C-alpha cells in the first residue's frame, strides 16, 4: 500500500506536538498507523521484539515523512521491559500523549491441538501485553497529573462473536474489549480516553501467513466474506486511527469502531444467505410466499 498518494482525512499538522507509542509498530497495520501519525506531525515510538525490524522501519519512515521515530525493543509480555519503554520514550520526547496497543500474536489451529502454553502465549501477547502497556503509561500519566491522553486498542470483530480455530486470540481480544470499556469510565476522571478499533480483513504479511497459509489464501478468499466485496486498504484504517488518537475525537470515549465492510454482520444476519438467490428467482419466490395467504 502506498500512503504517499493518499491524503489524510485530517488536516496537515493535526497531530503536531503529539507523541504516540505504537506497539507492534514495525510491521503491518502498526507500521501504517505510525507512518500516518508521522505525516500528521506527531513524533512516534515504535516497539516490538525485533530491533532490526524496528530500526529499518524507523529509518524508512523518517525518510518518507521527515518525522522523528524512536525504535525501542520491548516484549509487551514483560512488565519490566514495558516499564523501561516508558522511561525510554519519556527521556527522548519528554511526554507521551497516545498509546496504540496493536501488538498481537495469532495462528489458526483446532483448539484440541493446542497446549496450555499456546494459550498462554497468545493471551500473554494480546491481553497481558495490552494490560501491561496500558497500566504502565496510565500510572505514569496519573502520577504526573497529565491529562488529554488517549489509549487506542486494536481488537477484532470476533471479540464479541467468538471464533473457532483462533480461540486463544478470541479470548484475549474479548478481554481487550472489556478493558477498553471498563477504563473508559474509570480513568475518564484522569483525562484518559480509551477507545478501540475492530478491523475486518486488512492484508498484512504477519496475519496472512498465520491465518491463511499456503493454498488457504485462494480457498478462503476474504473479500468474498465482505458485503462491500473487497478487503480493507490500510489508509482506511489509518484515517480512523488518526481521528481516534487525535483531539478531534475528544468526546469519543469507550467506543469500539468496527471497520470491516460489513463482514461480521453478514455472518450474523440469519437470512443474509439469500444473497445467493438468483435475482430472476424472486418473482416465483414472491408468488409462493403470497400464495400462502390465508392458509
Ligand atoms: C499449534 C502452536 C502453533 C501452531 C505455536 N504453537 N504455533 N500450536 N499450532 N501453529 C505453540 C507452540 O508449540 C508453543 O507451545 C506455544 O504455542 C508458543 O510458541 P512459540 O513459537 O514458542 O512462541 P513465540 O516464539 O512467542 O511466537 C509467538 C507466535 C508467533 C504467536 C506463535 O506466530 C508470533 O511471533 N507471532 C507474532 C505476529 C503475529 O502473530 N501476527 C498476526 C496477528 S494477526 P508448546 O506447548 O509446544 O511449548 C491477528 C488478526 C486477527 O491477530 C483477525 C484477522 C481477521
Ligand atoms: P503483524 O504485522 O504480525 O503485527 C503484529 C505485531 O506485533 C508485529 O510487529 C510483532 O512484532 C508484534 N509483536 C508480536 N508479539 C509481540 C510481543 N510479545 N511484544 C511486542 N510486540 C509483539 O499483524 P497485523 O495484521 O498488522 O496486526 C496488527 C493488529 O491488527 C493486531 O492487533 C491484530 O490482531 C489486528 N487485526 C488485524 C487484522 C488483519 O486483517 N490484518 C484484522 C483484525 C485485527 P515482533 O514479532 O517483532 O515482536
């Protein structure tokens, strides 16, 4: 995806002076969000386990945007590493205004094939990683009495529907949803807003390799599940993220915005399968239904 040709929904400079931390910011959607924030004037800290990936991404994004990127290696499962992240980013930029909890781990598997460790790993990255970062930055803001802060969590639509074959992820993302709505109320008094985005299918190497490996990618064309008939484009998600992380959304708190082209509702609506009826059949169907009058 080429962000260069896409104009942001927000005005130039909309994030001037803001410092935003993006976990999992060296790849995929995290990287796209980080680059969009930079283009709007923010300073960005990207973090994940692989420093080489972060350093390369940071250099490329700085070159593309002229902004400042701080790469920090941090396993979000490790509380001490997350504390160190807070120290590093505040030392570099003096403040942090927004935290995007985007780091995740996931893979497809029948649940009966999973070990306890497999569950622990995914719940550790997705739920505990989000908890650790939110708690560390939240405590920092509260202790300093700093206000106008934003936490933006990246969840999924199966956080509320559940989904087979990605059960550890579904459990963890449901926890992230509960955390979002709970803290939106509890921490509003400290000037901290908490929101979430629930994306549908947005192609990334990380997700596609683990969720649609090999020939599954042709067998299960994600676009066919979506009423709009296509997968998402990164700029569509980064516009939403930029709005939610910015002061323009200052009265939005505790919201989970779905951005999936209508995908999850298509699966949920009982009669949506009638989409498969040939248009020419509707005359005879109508006659049959009307013919039942009085019977
Ligand atoms: C069964 C598996 C497995 C598999 C790992 N395990 N892969 N079990 N099937 N395919 C088990 C291992 O055997 C081990 O348990 C435990 O899980 C931990 O595995 P490790 O490889 O030691 O973990 P780690 O090195 O920490 O790697 C974590 C990872 C890896 C999640 C397994 O894929 C990763 O690093 N992912 C990061 C990026 C990512 O996943 N991105 C996709 C996000 S997409 P035992 O008992 O054997 O020790 C996303 C999209 C949502 O979230 C919605 C899409 C529409
Ligand atoms: P991705 O590129 O694989 O992103 C996951 C990121 O998390 C990677 O940068 C990874 O970097 C980092 N990460 C994993 N474990 C970590 C750990 N223990 N500590 C710190 N960082 C860790 O996949 P993506 O598709 O962009 O996913 C981004 C977010 O969108 C995730 O929350 C995902 O659940 C969500 N989402 C994606 C889709 C989609 O269709 N793509 C749909 C719904 C929701 P390292 O491996 O270097 O640590």
